[in-house]
């Protein structure tokens, strides 16, 4: 009896070793043959949103450069945190990649809630940057941000500004504006950008901290007015709108969306993915389809990494001063 | 305007466009009938596909999905007490009892006709009054949304005809569950025990599937078939004529749905509940509601399809989507280079009006399909429970997983199912719990926003004109339940006795 058990143990051990070698072999083979099946893109927001549209457009035009299809899987919830965590914990075999969007991806780290760090991701590319902008209704008495600062200083606590709520870029922008100008505009958190827009258009709040893509149509229709954008330099497509910076208030804020793989995937596979991204994002058909839909701002992994690290410092600072 | 409408209509009368509307509508009905698969997902899937298509073809297909999806939710609500979409939750109250009585075919016929007229009324409103209605929608600010939520909660009083106290407790339970997750004002995370999946609150669709469908199949296990009286079952398989006298209910529902649809942040579920509540309040025989009254089905279904046209008003004029399907549709518009605003109705008039007119066809298509296939759908309810229960269970699991691709939601669905079964047995109202769940976040956000704007003064809820009108409606809704409470109870008792006799 005892001998049979020992024999079984030995056999089992041997089996494991063989399996191990075999697995090692398949791993190398897997990298060489990659991709042999569809690649999943975890989209950390709902179907139909901006991040989702970006992923689906990429998936459509990546077909030309990648032998397997990309399949979008939406994993919304907790301000993207569920999706980011799913990406960070995904198998590192190149068959799962995902989306990141800012500032949420670093805000969750700052608040200590995230079960990932920036090192959990092998960045592929940033695709979209939607700059922050301060808008008022077109019949508002405020023509410049200095009007707002003056009115607020004269009558403290009298002005309200819509944001999408704590932990989002609009909230950060409002907080930065208050801190930089030494004023106190009251934050009215709304449900999403559509809630913000309804409140500012309806005259229920004095101003809204939003993103450029969300308000372009209303500005064009003469319903909203942009006072200043939160970029380092004026935007090429909005040459008449000043930046906060040139008005003496140092605010840079945006919402960026890009792609990453879980860190630690084989380098050969990462390179293949990176190559696919670089080609697809330059594809003329992709560029044509994203015109008017995505505010493209392609960043290579190195630049993207620096951008995220910089953002993490900012969100850390804000969390210290006014936690959410 | 006619000079734009006629060419717009001409663009529709091509084989390609008609086929797109038909395919969209059929796809929408199927997606709507399956819990967990939503019109939002379907539209989002179509966005990249429609790029490169003729804009009218792509948009009318999406419009078909939206209309068909809103209607399709009724089918599973009526036959299986499993709302295919949250908006069809109120349809179960009378639709499912009708199925139990062997009148599933009738209920579907009523739902089809009511949905059709709801859709037509709201599409007319969209076509003729869009800019005017959009301005009205903007008048609704945080205090009004708070009061709208209170108005919805007031329907608990009428919803729970039997036991008011248990109904109120149910509503409160729903509100308490709705506080789980991030505080919308401060961002503080409440009652989540550190579970990330709960940070954004209890996900609504799984809770709904659990409360309605799982608790239902648990009660069904003791019976052989959904239809209680087999003798009447074959009747349900024949084509049914519309019962008379539903026209006013349908017209009211369609209008109510349109109005609620226009308000971004309210939505189809609330519209259906408010309309159901109104129908019951106005009815001379409110005791018949909840026991298989076709009027209840008509009220809820006309309202939720009324939302379709309504929600497109702020979307097309201001770029503010009224609900999640409209938000996905916004993506569909943008990819065609159609930016919401006045230009949509002038420069791109042919496309925009083509899209609006295509909604009429989508409604006509599901009317024909629904009426024709009603008896066939109704057959589902005569299938043996031994087959039906596992099938519903499987759909419930898949549906609650699919909504967020989350296994946590499946557990949530099961939890709500088991809890719902016992609560229902104990006489609590599952409808009231659902109302609390939907309206809690809207009430909380509106309340918080209002007080921030008013520097903490509650006067803001009483000084604005629309607020005052809402207060009056709320009081009118609640008053009968308290003032005539004893009288009503008496009447209800009589009504119950009567129905016992007729049974």
C-alpha cells in the first residue's frame, strides 16, 4: 500500500515536471504565434459613452493591422475602478487589454481605494484628450474669468458651479480655480455631463466646469459661452478662447482616454500590440471616422506615462487638501 | 416645414431604409424581451457599424432598436413577470395577473396598441414642438427633480392598495438600499463594506430581475403552470380584440411619458410608474388594479413608449440625452457628423426629419408584429413550469451578468430574489421597493443640490412656480389615501368580496 502511494507521488511529481516544461514550451510558442484568438478590450465605462466609442472605433479599424478581432467588453462601475482593476488583474498573455481614463485612474490611487498602481499597466497609447473648459450661459453677465473672481470677492459664497461630482476632473478644476483665485465658488455636483449642461442651460447654476467636446455644439448654437480653457497653450481649433494660464491662473485640467495592457506580459506580445496601435491610430480611415467624435491627442507610452505620473502628483495634492 | 418633410419622407421610402427600420425593430423587440440585454447596448454596438452607412439608414435602424426595445420589455413582463427592461416593471402589476387568468394574449395586444399610441403621440410632439418643449425641460432644476421624485414616491400610497403601512415600509426599504454607495454630494462611500462593486450603489437591473423574476419562480415551484385556469388557456391563443374604453388612459399615458421623457434624468421607468398611478387614482374602480386590469397595462406601456420621442427632444435640440439609450444615440449622431443644435433641423433637416419620421414606421412595424404574434407569444405561458422555471432562471442569471459583465451582480440578483420572495409572502410591496430604489438617488441629488444653491434654506422648494404645481399634484395624490382612508378601505373590502364571488 505504502509503495503504491510513493509510486503515485513520484509519478505525479514527474507529471508535474513534464507539464511544467510543456507549459514553458507553449508559452514561448504562444508569443511566437500570437495572436491565435480574439483580444478582449475591457472598457471601464458604459456602452455608448466616450471611452466606449473610442474603443469600438479602434476595434473596427485595427482589423487591417491585426489578424484577430478586438472584442469590446464593458465593465463599468465605481468611476472606472472596477474596469481598471479587472485590467490590472487580467491574464498577462496579450489576450486582454483595456482602457484607462483620467483623472479617475490616478484619483482612485490618491484616495487609497484602488487595488492597483500605475505600475500595474503596460501603457499602449493615449488617444483622446478632452480639455477642461469653464462655460456660462450665453446671457450670463460674466464675460471673462476676472468678472467671476470680482463678483465672488464682492459677494462671497454667492456663486455656484456645476461639476460631475467628487473625484472627477471637473471637481478638480473647480477646486484648483477656487484655490488659485482665493475665492469660494460652491460646487453643485450633477449627474454626468448631461446633468451639468441641463443645469447651466437652465440657469440653475452660474457656471459649469466641463470638457470641450461636451459643449462645442451648444457654443456653436449660441447657447453657452466658453470663458477659458484649462490647457497649457491655446487650442488650435479654438484660437479665440484664452487659457487660464495666460489670465494668470495656473490651471491645467483635462480628461484623457487611452489603452493599456496588464504589466508583465511577454515583450514580444507587447511589441505586437504596440505596433498595431501605432499603425491604427495613424490610419486615414480611423482619422476620418474619429473626426468630430474624438478629440485626438495621441501619446506614445513614454509620454503617456509621464503624463499619468504628473497627474498622480496633482490628484495626491488635491486629496490632501480637500478629500472626497 | 413641409418643404423639409417631403424630401425627408422620400429618403425613407427606399428598400434599404425600410429594411433597416424593420431589422432594428425586430432586434429591439428581442433585446427588450430578454432581461439584461438593453437597447443601450444594442445602439452602442451599432455605432461603429453605422459609420460609412447612409446616415438615414443608420439612424433609423437605431430608432427602430429604441422603439422596439421599449415595447419588447412588456412581453416578458406580462408573460413571466420578468421585466425585460426596467421601464416595463409597472407592466407586470396587471399584465402578469392577466396571464395567470389565461388572458396573456389579451394583455400583449393591449400592451402593443398602448405602446404604439404612446410612441406615435411622443413622435408627433418631437416633430412639431421640439424647441418649445426643450425650453420647458430646462426650467426643471434641482428642486423640481427632488419634487418629481417625491411625486413618484407618493404613488406608493396608491400602489399598495391593501396595506398602506407595509407599502410605506417597503418604499423606505428601497430608499435605504438606495443610500448604499457614493454620496453624490461629498463623494463619501457609504455602507459598502469596502466592496468595490457597491461603490456606485446597488446595480438596479440585477435587483429588479431578482425582485420580480426570481421571487416569482420561487413561488411558481408549487404550481404546474403559470396559467391558473387551464380551461381558459386555449382562448389566450386566439387573436384578441382590444377591450373598449382604454383610449383616454392611453392618451394620458402617452402624454405623461412624453413630458417625463423630455426631462433629462427622469426616464422611462418613472414615467411608467407615474402613469400607472394616475390611471389608478382617476379610475372609478381602483380596486381592480393589480388584479389583471388591462387599463394598468395600457397606462404603463403607453407611458414608457411615450418616453422615446420625449427623450429625443433635449437630445436633438440641446445635445442633452434624456436617458442612457439617448446617450448612446448621441454617439450615433456624432459619428455621422451630426452635432445636436438648431443646425440639425435646418442644414441637416433632411436627415433629422428622416430620422424622426422613421420612428413612426418603427411604431407601425412593432404594432403589426405585436398584434400578429401575440397569440404565439402567449403560448409561452402554457408551457409546463418544469421547463419554464429553469429557462427563466437561466435568463435571469445571464441577464444580470450581461448588464455590467459582473459576477457580483449575479449574486446580488439571487440575494434580491430570495429576499423578495419572503417579503412578498409577508405582504410587502415589491413595486414600492423598486420605486424607492429608482427615486432615492434622484431625490437625494436634487435635495442636496437645491440646498447648496440656496445656502441651506429649504424655502427653495416652495418659491418656484413649477415647484408649487408639483406640490399641488403631490398633495392631490396623497390626500385621498388619508382623508377617505376608512371609506376607501370599506369600498376595497366590498370590491374584494365581489371579486371573490365572481371567482
